[in-house]
């Protein structure tokens, strides 16, 4: 993400937010709060937990403050890094930023770029997983030759990119040369449940599980088999 005015402050803040032995779940809680449309989601959950643990029911819990813009931007930077790592390891995921003088223009740019990034991520997925998927289809007893498989894989990838979910769209503003610039970050995924499991692993310092990768491959294989049945 290009944040010329905020980059130095964010870098320092990120180091404070995400030390190795600190609350590794903090950035993920912020992201989940944004994804559900509740920027203060983490604060509400913290307040709820505090109230449940309170020994004096009559004493109201002090609400935790919602995450600041610096915390949100730092969490989005962390999300970008994790998404790129997941994509390199064979789990399709794409996040992109759009900027404009209106939110609408910034959103269009972010949307277009996130789709393009998802296409790249899917291509990386195909390169690393096509042989496994081809073998899985054969083991399922579905007759298919390599040329037919490659054709159906191409169609499936195009369909998956076009139908990828916008899991999170977040907007904030920056002031530059006296003008307000809208910044939109959009994250695209294929499967919300698998993505959240992968992020949970990342937040806890774990590598992406083989189960998540296998389920992703299985989902693509099933869609290719569906195309074959329509022949």
C-alpha cells in the first residue's frame, strides 16, 4: 500500500502493535471487526468478556475503545502481508488498494485491482496444484484426458476469479496538498470459512494446514467434474 504521509508512523506503530510475544490475535480481531462491518467489533467483544468475568454484576464494565485509524491501517498492512504469503503457499487470496478524490472512484480502482490480483493468485494456484487436482479427478473414477482437463481448468479459474467474494472493503481518508484523498482496500477470497481458518493459523504463528490446501483443491476439482458432467 502506498501511504507516503503515514508510512513512517505506521511502520513504528506496527512494530509496537505486533511484537513477537504480544497479543498476536489483535490485528486479526480488528480485521474480523471490519469484515463484519463493525469497526468497533473488537471493543464490543472485549467489553462483553470483561462483563462476563466481573465478580460484581452490578458494576458496569468499562467499554474498550474502538481501534484507531492507525491501528486499522497497521492491521490492513499485516493482512496484506499474510494474504501474499497465503497466495505463495497455494491458497488463493488477493488484496488491493484504490485511491481517488471520491470514494466511488477509489472503490472502482480497488475492485479492478483486486480482481486482477486474484487472477494472478489463481494462476499461481494452478501452477502448484493442477497435477494434484488432475490425479484426484482420476482417482474419483472420472474419465478425462490432459487436454480436456486443462480446458476445464481454464474455464473454472475464470469462473472462480469472476465469482470471488469481496470479504472486506475498508475506506479511510488522507489529506494531501489540501485535498481529501479516499483510500479503499478490498480483499477478495474464494471461501470465507477456509480463509478465516488460514488467518487464524497465521495469527498464531502456524503454517497453513494441509487440510485447508486439500479442501481448496477439492473444491476446484468438484467444479471441474461439474463441467465434465455438462458435456
